[in-house]
């Protein structure tokens, strides 16, 4: 749309189209109708009304299965008259489905009973069908890359200064480990929902049908759809489980943003290379440029997504007294937060397909810094009882770029067994990698085994 207010509905509309199934106004209205119908059918087990006929059940099932844009527009026109979205759903259902006892629709409920369930069903479906598959794809691609470069020498930097070398595969394994932890947290996080009336006490339901065990009914209803029952609430569900979900999603964003930024720096320094696409333009004036636009785009969108997730977590877990309407307003932005996250991760995935390790350059960088061997040398010297070897190596190397010859001259001056001296002189920065490859392979195997069991 050329006049869209949000880039999610304009510039990036086609990229996030799949999210409309979960976060559009149409999706929410459809899920409200489904929730109302699920409740009507569940009431059949309470003897508050006569049993639904086969034809009535068929009508209800048809409305759930075939909810259309025309149905949506009908509800919106009712809402425009009465200025209440959930009540409009009830009126729509009364007209759409000719029940013998239409009063069973929305029986004893408050709007928030319908809304908290509808939103929770949508969030749960989104998590399982869109979010987790996208993060899983990200993890498996990182595993492929880490496997490829598990033993590829890579310069490391702490505080921006050259540090003990690593491999690029090992650095990817760090990202994999962090992301994998959050993937499992998001996957296993229980969503909570309530179904207990105007101030959470089942009051109208108890008055109308006192013989029914309403807390047991509500618990059974909620758990039937894979949601955890929240037994004690005000008029609104407290949304604490939503906040946990948003916070875990925000951590996924932050891990990927951290990765984006490091990748950008590695590209800037030349340790990584970015393949070019013939038709792309990197600058309107400098023809040579190949820009890391995917990682930059991802970083920017992740910042917006995380700002929204923070606002959602803070706003949705607070409500004045038994209920105010701020949560309803804020929740309409859930899709925007996930939209920017989904877009950002897809951008990083694009970027991953373009990067390669500049292996000759990385080896050259590492091998040109013999001072990196100060760490293993002083550690070995500790083992053999030398007095304060750290200070000796510090005096030789701190803030200096020394050569291997200088280092070996120093080693020859030490009063140590010749075999130890020869061992220390055989060390090279490019082979000083510790267990980096083994750590990488172990991490990859853990993730791959997990997904094999999951499928």
C-alpha cells in the first residue's frame, strides 16, 4: 500500500503476509467466534440448556470452518452501531446460527473471557507454526556453517584487542548455544488463560446453574486446547505468561542482534567476505560498494521489535483494580512486535547465505601476532615452578608487537629443561586453538539430536 502508515503494511507487506493469519483484526475476530462456539459446545456437558441437536452442531462447525470476509464485515458493522467488539460477535452468532436456545451464546461470560482465550489461541498457533520453525531454520543453518568452519582459524578480540585465537565455527557455536536455550524456553513456555466471569468469581454462572462445578468446567475447557488454566484472576487474566513469552522472544531478538553487529564488524575488518549480487547497487555514487544491508536491516528492525516487546510486557501485566481497558489497546500491537522480529530474522537468514570466511586473511592476522603465545607460555611456566612468569611475559609483550625470533630468544634465556624450551618454541598462534573444534562439534550434535527427537 503506497499510503500505509507502517512499513509492515507498506514496504514489507508481502514479507510478513503470513503473520496476518494470527495478528490481523480479521484473525482476532475469527478466533473470537471460534472461542464463542467452542464454549457453546462445551456447555452441552453442563445441563444448563437442552443438548444441541446434530443440525445445530453442524451449523456451529460450519461457521468456524468457513468464517469469511463477509462475516467479518458484518461483525464490524454491528460493532460500529453498538461500539463493542465482543458483543458484536455474540449478536452475529445469534443471527448466523439459528439455535433453539440462543441464550447459551456468551452465557455467563465477560468479554475478557473471550478475548484472553482468543489471543492465547492465536499466540500458541503462531508460536508453533511460524516462530519456532523460523528459529529452528536459523539454528540448523548456523549448525551447517559451524560444521563447515569448525577448524577454520579466526582472530578473536576482547576489548577490541587481539586475543587468544578461536575458530569461526566455535564463534557460531556460541550463538547456537544461546539461541538454542531460548528456543527451548519459548517452545516449553505454558500459556495461561481464564474463564471465570466479570471479576473472576464465576458469580453469574453460579447463580444461573449452581449445580455445576464451574472451576472444573473452566479448567477442562482451557486445558482441552493445550493452555494452562489460571484459577485466580480479576476480570482480566494477568498476562504474566504472555509477558514471559514476549521476554523470551525479546532475548531471541537480542541474541540475533548481537550476532548481526559482530558479523558487521567482521565484514568491516575483512575476516568475513560478502558475496555480491550482480543487479544490486551498493551506493548511488561509489560503484565498488557491497554493503551488509541484510544485517543492518535486521538490527534496526530488532531494535523496534524489542522496544515493543518491553512495552507489551510492562503494560499488559498491570491493570487498575479489577480491570481497565489499556490492555485491549496495547495487545493490538502484539503483531507489530512479532512482525518486525519475523522480518529481521528473515533478513539475517538472507545475509547468512552471502557470507564466507576469508581464511587466508584470518590465518595471516593470527600468525602475525606471536605475542598471543604469551598466555600459554606463562601458563606452562607456572606448571614448572617459575617465579612469577606472568610478569616476565607481561614485560616482554604488553603493548608490543614482537616477532617469533624475539620470543624464542627470551625462551632460550630461561633456566628450564631443554625439552620444555623446545616444546614452547614449537607453539604457533595459528595452532593455538584449544578445544574450539571439539566444542563446536559437540554443540552441533546436541542441537541436531534434539531436532531429530522433536520430529
